[in-house]
């Protein structure tokens, strides 16, 4: 199975290339970067401190996409939508880890699942996907006496907030409570905010240092507080999950899938 990595010189792109090179039964078929990138023309092995692969970074995405079975995309929303369109045109499956999509962009991305295999997850770690399931379950059991707050921390370079994972956890909690997240969420608090509305799902965002990704879902009542926490210490967990998802695409009919589908979690 051939796997191509778009955005291969990024923090995740390099991890993904290393993971593909280390995985049996799959072959690294190419890597792309933005036009004008200093990495265009560089051997993919150089990016991951490995031996030369004979494949160089290219800015011609279509050339990689049309000759591979699946691409993995951890770039930026606008860029991912261009890649998803090219992938759909060539019948190449696509695994998307990019976060920060607007509601309109997300609708556009979902539509590519009508005729192509697309796996999209805000977080590809097994632990976070378990956390999503547990959050939904806890929210269905603990009533509105338990205030739900979602706290996340990431490295200083992250450009979107709250994180895609925090929002996915909010969706899981809202599903458990059988409410619409948009109707009950507070994404930012500042100034005289007044008392906390009952049934609200709150978010708090921390940024700093090299933190790979930490998420806590709190259920805070008068006499007790229940917390579920996940801490990622190494980007390798996301890369391993994305490559597992890429391998899984071979046996799938067209559709828009999540990592919970890949792992078989309900
Ligand atoms: P990054 O900025 O290090 O990497 C993005 C790469 O995409 C850069 O190298 C950039 O040059 C490249 N790029 C931009 N335009 C391009 C184009 N037209 N063609 C090809 N490449 C292009 O960012 P990162 O930390 O690797 O994160 C990337 C995305 O992945 C973010 O949205 C982040 O939130 C998300 N992420 C998701 C998970 C997950 O498990 N789903 C985990 C970590 C990060």
C-alpha cells in the first residue's frame, strides 16, 4: 500500500513520514510542501534523519495524489480542502488530521465522503478516542447539577483555539446530554460574565512551551468533582493512529469516517 504525506516538512508531517518508513506493509510514495518552501527538492529521508529514500519533497500535490493509494494530510483547513478535492478526483483515499475548520469548511470536507473514503479526526491517539467515548457516557449519566468544563493546553505555535480535540470533547458531552453544543457552549469568558448558566459546557484554553496536547473534561457539582484527563507526551501517538487509519481505508466503501470508526469504538 502506497502512502503519500502532504505538508511533509511540518511538525506532524515529519512524524508521519517516519512512521510510514517504520511500518511494515506500507510504502512511502511521496511528500509535498507549499510552493516556495525551502524543503522542495530535499530527500524525504533527510527530514526524518533517516537514510536517503530517493524521493524528494515536491510542491506538485496532484502528481503525488494521483499515483498513491492514500494521502495523509495534517496541514491547514484551506490547503486540506484543495487536497481533498484532488483526492476525490483521483479516487485516492485521504486521512485528515488538520484542525481549525469553520462550520462551512467542515460541511465542504464531509461532502467528499459521498464518493471517496475520508477519515477525519481532530485527534488520532487511541487514548483520546477512548476519552471521547467516556465523556459521552459520563455526560449521559451526570445531570445538570454537574457543570461541564473542558480545559486544554498546547504548545505556543498552535494557531486555533479551542483545540479541535476540545471541541470534539464538547460535542461528545453534548451528545451525552442530548443537547446541541452551539446552544450551550461558552468558548471564552472575560470581564463581568454573571453566574454560570445551568447546563452550559465551558471551554478554557492554555498555550505555552512545547506541550504536545493535554485535555481535561471536568464534571463539577457542589459536593464532588469528576475529571477525565488525557496527556499526549509525544506526537508519535498521532502519527501511529493516522497510519493505522490509512491502512484501514483499503477495505472501506466511500464515506466520511472518524477515528472511532477505525478503532471500532461505539
Ligand atoms: P505545521 O505548521 O508544523 O505543519 C503544517 C505543514 O503544512 C507546514 O510544513 C506547511 O508548510 C505545510 N503546508 C502549508 N501549505 C501547504 C501546501 N499548499 N501544500 C503542502 N504543504 C503545505 O503544523 P503541525 O503542528 O504539524 O499541525 C498541522 C495540523 O495538524 C494543525 O491543524 C494541527 O492542529 C493538526 N494536528 C492534528 C493532530 C491530530 O491527531 N488530528 C495532532 C497534531 C496536530
